[in-house]
């Protein structure tokens, strides 16, 4: 078995600059080197069969060859040491705490706008800012029940926050299934590693959801609201509903009467207290947002305003996803918590600022430019890899709506050994930990490691040809 170390400027997660395996990867490298090519191929076939049997899929919109695809999985696990994770966990708890305070503020007293921590014109122009929800406080005061924060590691080996996902973060089902798959197909790899378990996530998620329920004295009922089978994350919706022991519903399964939400069942209507929505808020209630929505529940927002139902994540939380708001997160953390941000982030130019936009236009060939509200690797310009014609066309679009764009320098993402055509080759990765906010803030030890399977690619999104890995967080060793 051949391990390829290319000596590039990127930080290699498994090997040091001399090409030697890092201490926490030596066990993995040793076990995998003991396998023959035939044995690895056999297990890889078992892995693919298991993915097909379990129906672990995602949907690619616009693909001619079919909607559903097996989610590509690479069996070389990503390892995070106990010391590294302690720092990440502390930083993520801080960040999610500040995000929740920020959302509560911008829909409440708006102190951060009055104090000019964030330009009012910037926030109020965001598509994700929902004026319909001003002065609406969710049950329990939590807006961000589930957050997926994307982390990258730069060429110095420093973890940086790339973006926050506060609306409907997806991917945790793959985290859990990746671990199940690894324990079945490559059990030997776990032998000498104190890997922290993640199997309790569905119970922790349910606890966080029920903590938000308005009827805390009784037995609250939670449901998972899905757009349906053709949604790209439907596998996850059904998986989480099953694992939590809750009901998976679509909009037509719910009805609102007297500002209370009920679920239609074969035994009649049942009161619903918590809606874990996996629908974008624009489609959540046709009486408030998009009138043409057939996915939502008419009257749901009125029930929410009256405090009779909790919605997770809270409608309006998407304003914290906006990439121009991201640029102000260090200042917002300082403002709300009186602390410096524990996790760094990528320097960001904001099209809202005239001087930033001028720089973005002039240096587009050197920058990664993104629209502020999109995700999944769409509507993005990778300047260093684009043609002159592509850059000019993109800049022309930018001029029409400058405030809708941000730009960042290209960060050389860390690489990780990935099994490709019989060899272990470096491929770029990121990490999406999942954070739950219930009675306290909890971080799942691990997360979704996404990998850019195409050689040289920086785009890890599954919709753009990426795959995933099992993410191991090591427990502190006794006496260590």
C-alpha cells in the first residue's frame, strides 16, 4: 500500500514536513499498511454495499443521471487529539452563545445596531432578516438549537471558522452512519485509539428540542418537518426522526387551530409542541412568507408568536448565516461576552463597504468571492483558478448588487490521506462540528469531515463532488 506525501504548502493532518506519520496517526498507518491490496478492495466493496443497503444518499439537483446518489465515503479516519478538541469545543461554545445573543438582539432591542457594532443598513438589507419576527421571542429564549459551524485548518495548522450554519444545518446523519460503517468494516483501526462515542446524539438532540417546548410540565411532543422525499437531505430527516423516536411529517400532516399546532394521525389530532423544521423559513408559512409555498403550514407563525409552539431552529435565525455578518463576528463576540474570540476566522472583504468592493473588483483574480446568502459551493468565484472571461463576467454581476458579495483570500486547506485508485493520496478537507443548545450548549465530539475527492479541488461540498470521512476525537489518556 503506497502513501503519497506531496510536500505541498498545505498542512498535512497525518504527516509532518519530513513525511513521517504524526504520533496520533502512527497506529492507523501501521494497520492499513498491514493490509494487502486485495483485502482493502474487498472491504471497500463491503463498504459500498452497506451504503446502498442503508440507503445513505443525498440528492443532486439538475443531474441528468438521476436524483439520488450514494454519499461517497473514505475509510481513512480524520483524528483530532484531545488537546486540539478542548480548544475547539471551548471556542464553539463561545461562538454559538454569542450567535444566540446576536439573533435575540436584532429581533429585540437592537443594541448592536444602535452602538454601531454592525452597520444597521447592512443588517436590515439582508434577505435573511425577517421583519415579521421583530419582538418575537421563542419559548426558552433559544434561537439556535442546532448549529453546524464549518472549520478549516490553514497552512500553519491553525483551525479557522469558515462559516456558521444556523438555519437547517445538515450532515449529522452521515457522521453517525460513518461511525457505524467504520466499526463494521474496519474494526481493527479502533484497537489502540480511545475514540469518543457519538451514538448519543439523537437523544441529546431530542433533549434540546424538548427543552424548548412551551408545555414543560406535561409530556411535550416533537415532530420533524420535512419538505419530502425529493429534498437533498431527506435521508437525514427520516434517519433523525427514527433515531429520536419522533414522527416525520410534511406540511400537509400539520394543521393550526386556535393558534395551536396539531398533527393528523389515524387516532385523530395530536397536539404538537416542538417543530424541528428542515424547511427553509421562506417556505415555512404561506400566510407570512412565500404565498406559493406548498411545503409549509398555514398559521404556524401565529402559533409561534403566541408561544404555543417552539420551532427549531427559530425562524429568522438565518440572519446569522449571512456571510457579511460573519465578517463582524469577532466584534460581536467581544460586544456580547466581553471576550476575545477563541477561534480565528478568515479575513473577509465585505461588498457593503465601498473600499472593500473596490478591492474585490481589482483583485478578483486572487480572491474567493461568494454571494452572502448562498451555500453548497454555488455562485462562487475561485479567482486563482478562473479564466479572465469568467472573472469579468462575475465582476459584472457583482456590480449590479455589491452588498450581496464578500471575498476572502484563498486558504490552502489542510490535506488528509484518502484512498484513491489503490493509493493513499492527500485531499483537502474541512470539518463541520454540530452544536446543540438546550439547557446548556453541547458539542458533539467529532463532526462531519468533508473531503474534496477531485485532485487539486478546494470544494468539499457533496453537491460539488465531495465525500466524507469518519471524524475521531480522542479522549484524554489517563494520567495525561
